[in-house]
C-alpha cells in the first residue's frame, strides 16, 4: 500500500558520487570565499550558496538510502 508522495525504495541516481563530490567541493569553495572576503554582500551570497548546495546534497544523500519519503 502506497500512502505518501514517494515510496520508501532507494533512489539511486546515476553519477551520484560525482554529484555529491561536486556539491561538496562547491561548498568548500563557497565557504573559503566567505572566510577570506571582507565584503558583506559577497559573504551573504556565499552563505546562501552554501545553504542551497547543502540542501541539494541533503536530498541526494537521503534519497539514496530510501528516506526521502520522510521529508515530504
């Protein structure tokens, strides 16, 4: 019986390891830029970038173990 929006089976994205690695590297780059910059606008945009990348990574990691139905 299927009740929610998604079933609980894992969603195995092709290239998910490359995708997650790219998201992590982007996150590290954005945080490095944030830490090295004195500009408030650039700092806030890097925090927003880090938030967005972390959110995407959270969804891809959760989907791979079949826990995405809990989020929706």
